[in-house]
């Protein structure tokens, strides 16, 4: 079985498990939408403030709850399953790529639904032609956050309090993704170029992908 | 039909294993030949499971040397031979949210095997009727049978059994026995550990004891 076949098989099963367990869509997403609701309630009837704050609140809630999505697999990853994959000949790098693929799909779905909820609750003003660049920025942010969460899960595998430790790793390293994603939206509203921010997102995604693949084997061995 | 390979499947020379700064195994010197069934008896906490993880290449020796199926332990060579090792450990290695059939299909795909063999394997281990049960709806014995079915598909050259007979009914024990026979008939080696020397004496061609992290001859 090729590297990509293994990665796709792992992603496929991860998504099947998510469909049955529903951590992301049934638990994390409703809480994120409730968090979105809190801000308009706190701001009262100041509709212009609500409209202006919409994109910022979306990114804040999206990244905070997105980290939970990204770290979800790390919490579920049991040593027995890692051993099984090793003895089936799964390349640790293929496992990283597969988990990043499935996580990215879930993260993108999560962010798209959250964005729709933001439009309903905040009615942010965006220029015409916004969907393409915004969806691209969401996709790149989703991929980066998931790679980061998967990598943090590998770094903390086998450690006690791994979920808390993984969060500590993800939070500071997610800053380029937060800046890239939020500034893409901001540049659209100001009618300035979004290219630098998309390039920042792409560079971050690539750097995390290279790190995840290159470190997969040593991290797996170190976790035992 | 596979030819019987000639030679040694496991070679350990003064190998030791340390976990978290504590020495668990020390001075392990051992050879296991092709088609041999080695039994290791020892009480709880004597290092049996760590010993099997060393042979499974899942733990590296901190001292001494070791080779398993021709790969030097603690080096990247182990990635080449891991697919040839089958391990039945304390805890059944299955994905909890999948059915028994899906677990086998998943493992078979990752292994690079033909998923058409899954149905035959389920039939051999007597799980055809229960194949759509999720792991959480299955008994311990069923999970063990699922593992046996996986090993029927992957056909390991080195079979490692950790208390594999505990908690199994006679039929399931016979399945494990069949796996042992099949592995040795194909020229593979089997290492089984148990706190119950009775399980080992009936099946192993040689039995050693493990005590305080050292291998000893059985008197």
C-alpha cells in the first residue's frame, strides 16, 4: 500500500468515526455558536458595533473552538492503536498526513457553519466577490490549525496531561494563522490586497506539513 | 505454499530495556530459531510485556544488541520488518467506534492486503454472524477472535502472544493454537508469555522463566 493510500485510509476511518461519535458537529460546534451569541447580547442594541465586531468575533471564536477540533484526535489517540498501526506497516508520516486530511475536512466544515452563524447574528458588511477569498482563507487556516493540532498531539503522545500540554503548544504557534485569516477578511473590507495574508497562510501550512512529515518517525519512537 | 526459512528469527545479546529511567529488563541473551515456539513464564510485573514489546520492535534496548527478523533493534531497519510481526497484547487492539468487520477491513487495507479475505477470516474465527457488532457491543472473546482473524490475514513471521489464552473459551483457545501451528508451519517463530506455566508447557518447544527482568532456565 502506498503512502497516500495509507493516508487516505486513515482519513476515511477518522471521518467515519467522527460521523458516529459526532464530537465536532454535535458538541463543539453548538458551543461555538452559543459563544457567538454572547457578544450581541452583551452589546445590547448597538447594531453598528455588532456589525463591525462580527469578523473579529468570528476569528476569536473560530480559533478558540477550532483548537478543540484540532486537538480532538490527540485526545482519542490510544497507545494500542499507535502500536497496531506500526505493526501493520503504516508510515508515521502517512498517519500524520491522514489525520491532517480528516481534521482539515472537519475544521473547514466547522468554520463554514460558524461563518454562516456569524452572518445571521452579526450581518457583517463584506464587498461583493467575498466568498471565494474568504473560503480560501478558511481552508488554509483550517489546514494549518489541523496540522498544528496533529503535530502537537504527536509531540505530547504518551505524556500525562497531554491535552493541556498540546493546547499550550498550539496556542502560540497558531498566531500566524490567526493573523493571516483575520487580515484576509480585514483587507477585503478595506479593499486592499489580500495576497500577503494568503501567502502567510500558505507558508505556515507548508512549514507545518514539512515539520509534521519530517518529525513523524522520531516523534513516534520517542512517544514509546 | 511458503518455504521454511532457515535460520534465526530473534537474537539478543546482553540486551536491556529501561522505561522512565527504571531498568525493566537486563542481560537478555537469547536466540529463537525459525519454527520454534518459545514460552516465557513469569509473575505479574516481572517484565514479560516489556520483553514482548522489545521483540515487537516497539521498545528499543538501552544496552546490548538485538536483531529481530534480520533487523537491528533501535535502528530504522525495524520499519522494514514490522509488518511481519503479529502481536496479541493485553488490550485488544481495535478501533472502538467501528464494527468488527470494519476493523478487519481497515487493518487489511493499511496492511496492503486483499479485503476479500476478510469474510473468509471472519468465517474461520466464527464471527460471521457478529461481524456488524460494534466493538463496544462485543465481548472480550469476540475482540480476541477479531485479532486472530487479523493475524490470519497478515500471516506474521513472528507471532508474539501476551497472556493470549486468558479469559478465552475452549474454542477461542483452539483458534490461538491454530494460529501458532500455522505460523510455525510457515517457518515463523512464536514467543508467548504467561503467568500460567501450564498454558506454555502444552504448546512451547522451550520454556524460560523471567524474574526481576532476567531470563532464567526453568528447573
